[in-house]
């Protein structure tokens, strides 16, 4: 089969930042599915791992990355119970295994869902990683419920990005929250409004803008951009006994002591935790993806696809990474095979 990978971490402008190579089609065992891939989407994690996982070294075998895919099941392992050959599926993958930048991929059925029937392959490929991240942030970390939290306020840092785009929809349409999100360009503001945001504020004057919109403090905050840059603002804006979730990590220690007087809860969210550590509830991602598929199919949620590149080749993969690295993308970029 054809795969695209890299042997060393290079700037995306370099000729060998991605290379095409041939490799045997893997065979499924246990709970693995063999999926023939039809479309993939690109996320910030893709370029971050490309930039850092093979620094100052040359790998013997090219590393294949990629963590969003839609495809058809070609074969199943002996332990598979959720799916059968021929099923159309979508998933966000596993950091510890070979990725989706290939014609075929092995994937554990516990982190795979049935593709939404109402979405095209490209529309569906845009969704798994970001939708799982947003869902887990809201419902596994904060544990928002409509009964106790409807009408409360949530501030989403980075509303026009992939995760922000679906988090707005979930917070508004599923949980009935008042959604405030950040965006600074006219096109990103319009996108956030189209996703369902009640209020869009400029992140460059965050505290002033949130308060000018009528919110002295907010119940919940999701950080999808840069925790260090916004930390003091978030500490100021979060309500006593509120909850902050971040997906961005931090190169330097976070001053959690600043949350003490308000008794604020802070959580990290990494969508890969369940698959990386084979947690007892790993198959929860299978159920979340199936629940999301129902929400797409009944029209509650809409895809965040914004740009499609046609053809599985080095040129398109480089272009997708270049776009993501620019930090200017709105919604999701998908490559259709």
C-alpha cells in the first residue's frame, strides 16, 4: 500500500518533510479493524509531532502520522464485536500507533464509530478528533448536565478553530449554555456566530470585552489556544467554584495557587488518554462517536469542514500542514483520497 511519512523532522517547505513509500498492508488481530481510508483531516497535533518526533535523527522506517479518518472496514480481527466488514466508520486514532496518512490503517474498534450517514466522507473526516476533544472537555472533565447547568455561561478561547467550532455547537445546542467565544478577524467572528455563539469577543482585550458584553465572571472556561498567555485573564474571569479546562499544555508551570481563593477546578483534556493508557473505559470513545453521529444525522450538529484538498499525495499533505501552521485556518482542512 501507499503511505506518506517522514524520516526526520524538517520544515514543511523542505522536499523531504514528507515522502511517499510502499509498505505491506497490515493484517488485523484481536479487536483491530483494517480500514481502507477515503478521507483524512489535519489537526495541530499533526504538525507538532512532525516537527518534534524525529529531531536531530534519521529514522530507519518513515514515521506515518495522521489522526482523523473516514473509511470502509476491509477486514476484522477475531475479537471484534462492534463492527463487520463493509461498515463505514470514522475515528481519531491512537498516538502510539501508525497513523492515517496511508491507504489502509489498523485501528482498535473501541475508539471507532459508525460514520454519520448524512455526511459526506470529507464532512465526516473533519469531525472525530475535535468532536471527541470538545465532548470530553464538556462532559467528562467539567461534567456539564442540562439539568443543573442550563443557562450558565461558558467562555471558549479560540472559537473558530477545529475544536472551538464544535465546542460552541455542543455547549449551545446540547447543554443550553450562554456561549462567549474569542475571535478577532471579521471572518472568524462570522464563523463563530454561524456555529451558534451568543457573544464574540476580541482576545486581545479579553477581560474588558467579556465584561462589556455583560459578564462580570463566567461559570466555565475552555482554553483551545495558549494557556500561558491567557492564564491571568482566566483567573480573573472565572466564577468562584467554576471550572477551567485546557487542551494546550504548558512549557512552564501554571500558577494553580491563583485559583485557590475561588475554589476553582482545573482540568487537562487529552483526547488520546484513553487509547494511550488502554483505560478501563476506552470504549467510551466508540459510544461518544456513535452519539455524535446521531446528532449530525438529526441536524443538531453540523460539520466544521471548511476546505477540501483532493488527492492523497505529498503536495496536499504539505499544503494542509502549511495551512495549519499559519494559525489562520477556520474550521477544518480535509484531504479526500
